[in-house]
């Protein structure tokens, strides 16, 4: 009896904390608000995640929770506008150790197991439900797409969401054959006991240059949170991603409708070229297709000609088509 009472007290206290979440000013200005959520400490100490909300005049029952990619955070205001125009309330989650949630005691982007993000997503979804959103679309880009795919499969039958959308999900490393088959598994093995050892290889920054307004792109964002080039990853990060990829290759069983969107081609430029505006310069589109084909779900794959890695940051005519296709799908499946 005593155990039951303690459990009830803990349950009520936790849900009361979610109900009492307060949103304050956000770095994106008047149209947005955000709330920092303290999570349990981990191997680096204090941990937080940040829920961002697009403020609106009317509250829609349908809502989206957007999860960003690697070396990323939520800054895509146009995307929030598009969801709002189509009657879907917009929320974004800056995961622990990314963007608004990055703390001085942490290595940027650090993770040892992708399941570490489950607590962040769980909390965000419960807050959204308590705010009155009865239908939720779980969306992720790149590494965020991998994370939400794994999360959806893990929660089959007990979902707190109603559909999934993946924008260029990170379903495999886009590296040469021998490195993929031998090098990555070897480093992943070392990552078990040496998670903090840094991988010496630098990440190609041409894609980021194609985005940033001060280089060749049309977007502005905080390069402290999304640096050029990206901060080096450690062996623990490689192990976490590799373990996630192995689950994808087995075939994820997802209980809700899922949309996978990707570019029609990958780009492998070694120096700046306008070709970087016409394809995915980060991932192999065939790897995304293979992950999709292995998946067990009510699934649809849409290929966007000339789309870049983050499809909604593509050239205006391309992203217009991306949004059209996305919201045709939400009308039918969400």
C-alpha cells in the first residue's frame, strides 16, 4: 500500500510539473516562445532540453513536434509558418546538448546511445497533450529522422503521436564501402570503452556554406549552435549512430503512418559549386531508400527533384513543392 501511495505521489508530481511548464521569450523573437526543461543528470552532469512553440491566435488540436538534425537546432521560421497556415500548431525540440539546450559542462552534440533522447521526446509530447493537442505529427530531419524512426518503432502500440514525417533521415553513413563495412564498426567497437576519444576526420562544410546567408545561402542562424565546420564527433557518438543504423537495416516496425522524403540524388563536390543547390550533399539517397524499403509500416516515400539535404531549405521553387507534397500527405494520413 505504501509503495502504491509513493508511486501515485511521484506520478502526480511529475504530471503537475509538465502542466506547470512556462514558456518565455525565444531567440527567434515575438512569434516564438520557448521553455527549458531540466532532465535527469547524465555522464556529463546537468542536462536540459528546450521546447519551442510558434505562438498563435487560435489553438489547433493538431500539432507537430519537429526534431532537428546533427550540428543543428530549430531556426527554420518559414517551416513554422507553413504548418500554422495549414492548421497545424508548431512545436520544435532542441534536444539535449544542441542549440538552446547546450550547457557549458557538455560537448556539443554528444550522445552515447540514441535512447538518451527518449526522455526529451516523451516530455515534449506529454506537454503538448496537456496543452490540448489531441493529434500529433512527429517529424524529424536527418539525425532527427533516425531518432524519430527508432522512437516510433520502440513505442509501437503505445504511441503518444499519430503519424511520422522524416525529411532526409540519416539511415546510414555516406562513406566509401570499406569504411562503412570495416572502419565504422571498428570505431563503434572502440566507442564502448573510449566514448570520449575524438574522431580526427573533419566534416565537409560545403553543405553549411550552401545554407548560410553570409556564404552562398539565404538563411541566417547562430553559428555558435550550428558551427562551420561542425564540431568533431567522438567515438561514443559514432557508436550510438551505428547501433541505430543496425536497427534500421533489420527493418523498423512502425505502427503509425510514416512519410519519408528525400532528394532525387546525392552530390559529392570537393569544392564550392552551384551543384550543391541541386542535391543532398550529406547523405546517400540510396541509403535512405534502403531504410525505407526495409520498414514495416503504412509508408510512403516521396522523391523531390533538386532538393538539398534539408528539403525545406532548398531553393524556393523546390521547397514550395516539398510543402505541397507534405500537406497533401497530412490531409490523408494525419
